[in-house]
């Protein structure tokens, strides 16, 4: 499938891009090579290939969600720059 310079200019216009004559010529050649490669892929026999949604098998790699030793409230608030009634005190961000 050959792509023409006019088609490249038309698509550039749809994308609201300005292309110089040199750029249009360059993109025409590049897109032509891409389409040639796609045509090569179309020649492959894939009749016996099973369709897949993933190229590799998926596996959950997350750790188990288990309870662990946690900090006590006093220990957590010990390094807080400001605290009030057992909570972290932060600057007001909503009026």
C-alpha cells in the first residue's frame, strides 16, 4: 500500500499541523515504510496461533495482607511537628 504526499498533507491538515514540503516528503517516505512492514506482517500464517489477551501469564505478586506490629498512638505523635487532642495538627487548606 503506497501512501501519497497528498494523503499525508490531508492528515496533517486534520491534525491542524503545518508541514513544509520537505517534512511532507519525509513523512510520506517514513509512513510508506511503516505500511510496507505492516503488509509483511499480514503475510504471516497465524491460523494455528491461539488468541491471547496477555503475552505472558499473569500472576498476583502482592504479599498477603496480614496484621503486623504497629506503632502506638503516642509513639506516632512523638515526632509530629504539631498535635492536638491525640491527632496530627495540619494547616487548614479549605476556607
